[in-house]
C-alpha cells in the first residue's frame, strides 16, 4: 500500500508493517477489529433477533432472562460508553490519526447493537444465546490488550503517560469483555424454548401431503442440536476413500482460490482503469506521448484477463474455470455421501422390527429417507460453497476497502451488506405463508383433477362433466389468486433489495466523488468500489433462499437421524449362533404373548410339529393363529415360554439362519413389481432358469406363464402383482416356496384362491419334494386340513382341542361344531368351506363357555 494512502488513515504510523516490535501494528489491528466485531454483532442480532421474535410470538410466559443477562446489558452499556468517550476524545484531540476516530466509532456502534439485542431479550422475557459473540469479543479484546502491552513496553507513545494510558484502556476493555463472556457461560438454558422454537420453525416449512405429526413434528422433542446435526452430516460428506479425501481437500483449496480471485478482479480492474486514464492523458497531451501495445497491455490488462477468465464473473460464477473445476471434482464426493447415507437408512429400515413397519406409513417413510439423504448434500454444499464464502467476501471486502480507500466507504459497504442479509431473510420468511398456502391450493387442484379422472365412469354415468369442470375451474381460480399474492410479494422483495443496493452504491459514490474532487481517490478507486459492490450483491440475492434451504434441510436431517436412532426391539442375542440341525421339529412350550401390556393374545400355548409331519391351526378370527406364525419367524419374542426348532431356542440363534430354514406361502401374496422370473427366484436368487421352471411346473403355473403371459417369464407382474389373478399369485408364491425347498413350510390360507384339483397337485409336489419337511397349516376351510397329522384348535389365545380330524369329530367339541356349520353352509350352495372368508364360527358363538372346553386336556389322543 503506498505511504501517502497510509498517512491519510494511519497518521504518524504510516509506513509501519503489519507486524512491528512483536505486536500487530495498532492501525492495522484496530482497523480490522472494529469491522470484525460489528459484523459479529450484526449477524448475532439478525439470528438471535429472529429467535427472540419467534419465541415472543409463542403464547406462553417464559422464564425471565435472569441476572446474567442484566449483567451483560450493563457491561454492554459501559463498553459502548467507554468507546464513545474514546471516539469523542480522539475526534477533538487527535484529528491527525483518523484510524483511531473511525475504529472507536465502529466499536461504539458494535456495542450499541449488542446492547439493543440484550434489551430486547429482557423486554420480551426470552434469553438471548450469545456464546459465539461472547467468544469473539473475548478473543478480539485479548488481542488488543496484547498489542497495547507491546505498544507500552516498547515506548511507542509520544509520552510515557500516553503509553500507560493506552495500556490501561486496553486492559480495562479486555476485563469488561472477559466479564461479558463469563456471564454468558452462567446463563440458564431452558429446553422448553428450544422445543417451542423448533415447533415454530416447523410451521414455516411445508409439511408433506398426508404426513402425520409423528414424523413431521418429530423435532419437537429434539435429541440433536443444530450443531450436532451438522457434525453428523459432515461425517457422511467427508469420504472414507483416500482419493476422494484428496479431491475434497482440493475442492476446499479451490474455494479459497475463488475468494482470492474475487478480491483480485476488482483490484486489477482498478489498476487497468487508472493505467488507461494515465495513458490516455499522456497520449492526448501536447506534445503527445505514444506507447506500444505491449506497454499498455502488460502487466495489468494481461493479468486482469487471466484472472477474470479463472474467476468467471461476479462472485465466481458458474462460467468460471475454477468454479466449474470445483463442481466437477465434487461430483463423486456428493455421490459417495448420497450412497452411504441412502444405504445406511435403507439397511436400518429393513432391520427394524415388525411393530415399526405395522405402524409406519410407507409414503411418509420414503419421504423421510429421500429428503434426509438429499438434505445432507444440500445443507453442507450450501454452507461450505455459498454462505461461508459470501460472508468471508463481505468481511474481506470491507477490510480491504478500509485499508485501500476511505474508511467511510468500508462502513457503507459493511452496513449495507450487513443489513441486506437479515432484511432478505425476514422478507423470505414473510413470503413463506403465501408459498405454503399456494402449495396447499396446488395440491387441491391436482387432487380434484385426479379424483375426477379416476372416477371417469361415475362422471359419465351421471352426466356431470359440466359440474366437474366448474369445480375444477374454482380450484384453479383460488390457486391463481394466491399465486398473484406470491408473485407480488416477490416484486416487493426485489424492490427492497434494489433500494438497499441503490442506497449503498449512492452513498459510496458520493464519498468517491468527494475523494476524486480533493485528489485523495482516483477514478480507478471509484471503479473498484462499484465493482466490489456488484460482485458482492450477486450471491446475496440468494440468501433468503439459502435460509429456507438450511431450515428445511435441518428438519429433514433431524427426521432421518431420529429414524436412524430408533433401534429394533428384536435383535440377535449376544453370542447367537447359526441354526444348524438335522431334525427340524418345532415346539411351542407354554408360550404367552401380548402386543400391549395387560392384553394377552396367547396364553400358555403348547404344541409340537414333529419332523416330517403336518400340523394345522384352526380357530376363529382373532384366536391367535397369525400371532403364532409371527412368533415362529421371530418377528416378536414371546412374553413367556419358549419356541424351539430342532431342540434349540430360537431366541439364541441368528434371525437370518432361522428364517433360512422356514418357507412361507402367505394368504395375501404380494409380489414385487418385477418379472415373474424375479419373483419366483426371490427365494433363491442364484437359481438357474431350469430350477425356476421346475418350481413353476410343480406349482402348476409353468404352462400358464409360457402360453398366456405376453413375455413369458419376463412378464412384469405390476405393482403388488396386480396384473395377475389371485390364483396366479398364489401359485407364484408356491413356486417360490418349492424353489427354496425349506425344511419347515408354513401355509397361511395358501390355497384359498385355488381349485381343488390344482391344490391336490401342488400338495403332491410338495410331498414328493421333501419327505422330512415339517408343515404348519393355518386354515379357515376345515376341509383343507382334514388330512393333517394333527389339528390344533385355538380359541381366545388358548389351545382348546388337539388331535386328528376323526378324533376331534368324535369328541364333539368346538372343532366338530365348526365342521358341521361349514358343512351346512356348503349344502346351501355357498362356496366350498362354507363360512364367509372372515372365518368359521367362533367358539364364542357356540353357546358354551370356554371353561367347559378345558385347556387342551381333552379325552382322546395324547397331546402333541
């Protein structure tokens, strides 16, 4: 920096280096500390002011801020007064040292901003959180005290009194700053404020259509602070691969390079303008002086072209080489973080227990997974590549202008840009209510159109095309009214932003005009100011969007991390081993179970399935049959008793090995939206085409697939298999079970959609495939289990009868009455099996109390 420029700002310190006698030079230090504290105070005011305003709007009485806030307010007032007194003294007594006058003026404003925030906190009875500000205050004033100590030690003052006075002032302000910071650490933190604040913020974010409060408002009971959320997200963003880590490091260095280029471009532009002006004046003088192209072009024009090429325009835009190189290098890092987060959440959800999946909404869960994984990338990219660099650019530009131009121009830049951010954020929040209402009306328009199209036949039946058109038109009109409000509010935001830009540019140009008039500034200096302002405003236009992106991303990440924090209730026990037995008999021993405490679904259930035998479970709907199947697969653990496979307690073996030996044909067969081949081979993904066709043939569906399906085994079955009939889906499920060839087979109403001949053929195929297979059948149609080796009759969660079909008919108990009832229904022309599909006649309708049926200790065959 030329000495004549320093002498105008630094006074007698002109020509000193940044470091002098082991200390930061007071001119450089005070010039930097003032804007830094003002920036920190302004940002804190914006953030905490929004927080206080939101909490104030919550209709409840908060805990008073407390004595420590009052102490901080008093200290802020004292510090503002001290700096104001210093400003007045230097403005009257030290007019030849402008940096002292300007620096203490800025520090006075900074402490006034802090005092304003604390007064608002006390007035609104909501505690302000000032830890970052307090830490910054302590650090800055510690640096000033150190510099003042070196200043006095080396006798830099005009008199010893002046040196000692400077040291006393620095130490006094440092003690005040330290006391201010210490008071912050002793503040009471009310968790209720955080909960209320999060609920208020959630109201600003559009809830997913159909989302329940269970997930959308999960953050009301927050387990993570926003800082911890960023830390967790950063773990996903930082790659594990060494080469990706190198790429990430290069990306950070490129961001730093863009920041330096953002300062270099306007500086070189200033130099180009000054050089052109000087050359032009000489070439038009009398006599004229002429220059070669190279003399004019080198070095500043050449340097400006090169630097501008790499920077790419205002703020390091998308056309810049370095910006695009950074984006290119970041692609695999972003993909890696998305892959890791997506796999983690997908695996975790698959590992969750059945209770979790029975109570969740699929669409809502998918939204949480999708939004959460995307928000990790969005959040960190916005902070690292947009917000952080923009704030750095503002601070760097303010300090640069203060040191190279006039201090008042730096104040104009800083105040204008510092005010631009909170105003933009506030107006964006205000527009949020219009956006939410517009989204609601947009959903209503889409829902109305979908409803009419899905009910096309009904509309035609009643000839209501005109009515539907009018209803749809009203929905569009409501949407367009709100759309007008949203677009009008955007115009207002643009006008407010343009006014602030105009005010800053106009004020700065007035100062530049005076500087050019008195010779303290050049034309290039004015160009430098205008270029910097334009370059800084470009990214700031997006700060309102950044705010909402961060707000939405934080909530989406928290929902996903809360989902990841949930643990399944069924886990492999420590030391669990794989199930490896030769005899796959199954035993239930005194098993009791309850879904909810105090409501038993099963009570002391005991039965056995010997290896190679078939046992059937029958009973009324709600008697506990499905619960027994879920316990066998260990979707739940029994409340009491034990379940044994091959003599081993299933709670002591791994879940994967247990389910590997069990096959199932469910009552409600749900297929994947994929090919027939994929759905059959799902039981054994490495199966060959010959094995798949053999299994399909055994399930009596191979011929149907080859002759009736348009693409044979490559035919896509549709979502949930809806393109197949009920009988075809059940036969695909049988083919899948046959391909798996399990030692234990569970048939849950597996033949309800099959005719008798097909059912007999499939049962014969199963029997021929494996003679030692243990089979458990759940059925409502008693005719399908008459040939079972044993039948267990359930009623209200208890085993009330057991034995063969003939033995149970002979006993004349509940099973016999159910058999007769279904036979009578069949005789009256109802479907085979008689009773409606809701189940056979229950024990409670038999007219006989359950106690009279005993507890399974019936005369006849021995217990299984």
